[in-house]
C-alpha cells in the first residue's frame, strides 16, 4: 500500500511536470514567432502603407489629449461629415475641418459629450463602438476609438439609420442569433479542430450574410491553406487550396495579431491619404485602425 501510495503521486507529478514543460515550450515558440513577426513589421517601414492611407468606406480622425484637437484626418472626412475643409467659418456656415480644430465642434452636442467621456476612459476600446451624429448633417456613424503614442484615433463607419440592428427589436434578434451560434459551438465534441472550423465558418456566414467565409491556416513552412469554407453555391470553392508564404507578407501577419477585425468594403477602391500635422513627434500609426487601407502589393491584406 505504501509503495502504491507513493507511486501514484510520483506519476501525477511526472505528468504535471511534462504538461508544464510543454506549456513553457509552446510559450517560448509563440514568443519567438511574435518577435520574428515584429521584426519583419519594423523592417517593412512604410512599404505596407501602415500609416499613410485609409479605406474610403469610412473616415478617420486623430486628436491629441486632453485638448481633443485634430492632429490628423483622412482626406474624405469633410465629404462624409459634410464639413467645410480649411475654410474661414461664418456664423451660419458648417463647422470647419482642419488641423487644430476641436473634435467636439464636428458632432452633435450629445455625440460630443459621448466622445469626450470615452476619451477620458482608461480602457477606451472597451466602449466601442459609439453611435454618433455629425453636427452639420445629422449623419449617423459608428465611432471606433483606440489610443496611439500621439493621441486618439477615431474610425468613423457610416451607419444606416434604417438598419434594423439599430432598433431594440433588431438588437434582441442579433443577440438571439449570436447566442444560438455560441451554443452550437459549445455543444461540439472536444478535440476535433476541423469540426470546429467547419462550424465557425457556417455560423459566421449566417450572422454576417457574407458571400464567403474561410478559415486560413499558416503551416510550419509559412505557406497558407484554406481549411474550412462556407460559400454561396455559385462561387468557386477555395477549400483545400494552398498558397505560397509570399501571398501574405510577414508584416501583414503581425498586423493580424494586433488588429483582428478590419473591414474592406471594396477591395478595388482607391485608398485615401491621411493628412497629418507636420509637428507630430512621429508619424501617426494606423496599425490598429479598422479602416486601414490594404497593402498595395496584395489585395488580401
């Protein structure tokens, strides 16, 4: 009995040590991979358009703290917000858009208060998205905020006021769909990653209405493979196709880890430049922007 009693803890201890060693090994491998991706990103410089252009689907503003004065804005911001760019304002004119302008002057009073409160929050991203309105036109936008070294970046995505998701009934329905999808995923048997991927693409497509949803896997030799797919019946299947490592550059893989959600409304649309204050200590970094323009070299990144 004594021998058996002593033997059991020894086996358990050995198993725990093995699992601990495996966890440490995985952590080291992940750290090494992250460091390599970060190095590739740093060496890419501006070649990937990480700080120079935006998707025209929405517009971007950047402000300093705590004054909330504009230090940068995308060239299409005046059109989307119905503002007067760099003009001398009169009593009855629209608010102007220019470097140094007060962010709060561009939005409705209630929206300005909402943005001001969000800017004072310690974890600003936890409040995203904010529902705001342009002061001049009343247009509705989803505002997505995040902090960078020189201030706060605000991505503005147009919101359709007739969108059912904005109503209480629409919100309840969206929640029901999400809960149903999560419940189905939780009900899957453990240990089968392929089954999980198949379920994820199916449910994500149901929730979003996208024509195609895929899971893309990076192999050890860095080439990619489409391992799961849900698509419209009339679309060509990509499932099982392999792509070279150069298809998605290392710098882009680093960005995937930094910003896991980004919308490209039209991959053929020309990006718009971002106008920045020349006095900034460093160029505005748009790595975390949901509206960052795709890389010119690869339509998929």
